[in-house]
C-alpha cells in the first residue's frame, strides 16, 4: 500500500513567558515560530494530488495563524491557563488541525513546532 506524506508550514511571531520556569525564559521574550503539520494519504485524486498545498496552507492560516501571530501567548486561550511551552503549543495546534483542518482521505499524523532554528518539538497521537 502506498502512503503519501505531505507537509506544510506557517510562521508566526509571538511572545511568551514560561510560568514557574525559574530562569530567564520566565521573563517575557519572543520567537519567530515555525509550525509544520504532516498529513498522510493513501490515494491521489484525479489530478494526481493528495491535497492542494494552497488549501492546506490557507486552512492553517485561518485556524492557527490568526490565534498566534503578533500575540502574547500567555493571553491567548488556552495559554492563559496552561504554560505556553513549545510542547503545549504543539499539542494545541494538533488539536486545532484534528478538529478544523480535515481532508477527505487524509489523516493528520504530527505537528512540529520550532521555537528557534535549532529547537523543535514534535507531537503526535
């Protein structure tokens, strides 16, 4: 059985402060984040596509970017209640995509959140 994995990413700038961290990251600081999502498909459509990348990216912008870009994440639900760690952000983006960024015959597999060019967390269920 063939499996096609597609990925798209969005970038956003936002600040956060890690509650209870006990170090410099407890103070407000910002990142230029990258969120990358991965979907799997077992078949192609009549054009030979799994999903149009523009459609995927537009969905990510509509569901994720508007919530996070140029925001202080500690003020954005659910991070007004839970710590806005990269791990929690990745899990939340996964939930957003699972619930709102769906494609026929496509399955969301994982989300990566890059806090810096060298530091990333990957989340999957």
